[in-house]
């Protein structure tokens, strides 16, 4: 697990490493990158890299946690009131950081990603549970199945339809899953 703390120099070094990895992912797939390349692109030594991160997937995890912290803060400020607001923000963030999402998949961290999204939805939108009269078991199924769908939608958008906007993805999901009976009859 990464070790960054509050020291200014440590945070600067971590930021350089994250930026170095992001720049390299524009040129090469995540799986082809080495820690040595990341350290060189970052302008830090391998010792500094390993003082802060266990491996390159740790850098992905650090960046992803920062994104989820920012998303949680955005939702906590009261501006985002609906599921569509959450989805729009979530899709916008990840469409703009698609190399990071693909690296997250390659690093086998997608289950962690889904757990984070589920946690945000469970906390922010718990009123749905009461509104739909769901017990905890059904609520957990509901959240986790929906989050799996969101993750899959993001993956399809990034890998097959890179010009899709957050609104287009939301419209597609609403069409497909709000009108299931109509689609099945066709």
C-alpha cells in the first residue's frame, strides 16, 4: 500500500510519479511499463519510488483513491442531488481519465473500483432503499448489480465508443434498463 503522508516533499514526489505514469500511459499500455521507466519519466529515483509505492499498481490505486475522495467531497457539498448527477460526474471523471481506468482493469483493481462506487451510492443515495422498501440483502444486490453495470458501461464507452459523452451513456443505460419489457418484445 502506498505511503505518502503529509510531508510536502513526499507529496511532490508522489505527484511526479503519478504524472510520469500518466504521461507514459499515453504512449504505451500500462502492462508494458516498468517501475524503472516510471521513475525515469518522473525524474525521481527508484529508491524514492519504492519508498512511496510498492509497485506500479499502487500508483494506480493512489490516483483512483484521490479521484474517489474528490467525488465524495463533490457529493457531500450538496450540489449533486440525483443519481443522474452522480453518474454524469462519475462518467465525466473517468472518460477524461480513460488510460487510468484501463490501467485499473489491467492491474486487476476493478473489484476495488466497484466497491468504492457501491460505497458512495450506498451512502449518498440510501433514501432509495427506503423508497423501494428494500431490505439490506436486496439493497446490497441492487447496488452491486447496478455498479457492475456502470463499470461495464464505462468500459464499453472507453473501448468501443470513445466519442460518447456522459449524457449519451446515461441515456443508453436508461433506454436499455428502464424499458426492458419493450426491448424484449421487439
